[in-house]
């Protein structure tokens, strides 16, 4: 139950036209102050003042991402009970609400245009790799089957990239977070999750070596095609192991060792795949056990032997490890 004075504070904060409009705009989404300015047609000081009151009332939360501050519905008892009840009460035929929705669409379109440029580079890399390795659909089936922690109270996708793992796994998780150091990729993930109707999934800019999460707070951590980009992948495994709750699960998904040198020279891969033994070793040193390994073989024959430098197809490997319960 919510204390009466806390409820009254929340109702007072929401009971003002601009603040109510802000709460409606942040339904299943998150926006910056400047984006809210664009939609509301109000000054930065005025919008910031309204946001401050809503944060103080435990209706909104804020997080910093580089030079930007993002706002979203708070994960408090008050916000979880009050805000979903408010949204259906507002007529979407209201002219002010309709204008806000139109301007929000323009903001999202501008965000999507930037995301498309990032996606073009991602798709270029995928097109290069696709003929040589396991189909993504088969990899994703293996990932879904490998999640054995139940229930998944909290899920962090480390190095979320396009947000695909959040799309795949967050529907079965109570709370999901994507962590990504690149602002460019965060914008892409944010756009993709909005389009998928998963705007309530959270995204944060953070280092893969310092996730900014409490020790023992996460049920499931996933590193999907992340470790081959890192200078110190073992440190990232240590950090993911640190945030896992007792009996929590870590999934690492990555390419097996291969010879596709262009991935290093053009796409900044630090390692040309990861061996089964080294990832098992990192998990063991991080204090994880019950390690299982699944190799997903490519479904195509080796490259044309007439080529000067034929490239052998390579597998995708899924490692699963658990945090000891005691």
C-alpha cells in the first residue's frame, strides 16, 4: 500500500496540464529535455522545473547519457500503480494530446533517421559474415533454450548494440536493461525497441567493465557478440559475474575462432573469434560454475577451393555459466 501523504504528493504533481502531458509522452518511452521541449513548445527552464517536480514525487526517473539526460516513468510503487491508470483516462481525441503525439512522431522520425545510418554499417558487417556462419534464427533458438534461470527477475544485456537480445528475451523478464558504451548504438537500440513496442525496456550508457549495477542484483546477464570487440574480455566477464545474484546465469554468445581478417581491419574486432577453452577459463576465474557449451555449426560448405585464400566457415558458440548459490 502507498502511504497517503506520498499518494497526495504524486497526485498533486500529476495534476497540472503540462506535467500530465509529460507523463503521457513518456508512456512506454524515454525522452530528453530537448526532445520534450520540441514536443511541448516550452522553454528549457520551464520543462526542467516540471520534470524536477515529477522526479521528486517518484513519478519519473532520470539518467545521464553523455551530455543528455533521459527521463522515463519511475519504477516505484506509486508510478507503477498510478501512471498506467491515468493513461487510458485521457481522450486521444483531445487536440492538445493529438498535437503532442504528432510532434513526438517527428522527434522519433529524426531519431530513426540517425539510427538508420548506424544500422547500415551493422547490416554491412552482417552481410559479410552471414554466408560463413550459423543462421541467426538458429543461434537465437539456442539462446532462448539456454536460459534456464527461472524466474528471470532482472536481465542485463551487456553491449546491447541494436537491442536485439532485449527484443528476444525481455518479454520473459520482469525488468530488463541494455548497457552500451556507444551513443550511436544506444540511439539505434532505443529506436528499434520503440518500434517493437518495448519502450519500457531501459537503456543506459556505461562501460562493459563497469556496469554501474549493484553486486548480486541481476538474474540473467547476456554478452551477445561483445567479447570479440574488447581489449580485456576477461574483465568484462568478471564484471558480469559480480552483478549476478546467487544462482544467476551468464550467457556468452560469440564466434568460434575464424580467419576473416576483414572483421579486424574494417569492423574493429579485436579477436577473430573465441575458443571454447578461454571463455570457460574466464568464467571459472570469475567464480562461475555449471558451465555448458553449445556449438552451432554453419549450414554451408567451405569456401570455393579455387580461391587464392579460401575462408573456412565457422561456428557460433553459446556458453552458459551460473553463479554459485552460496
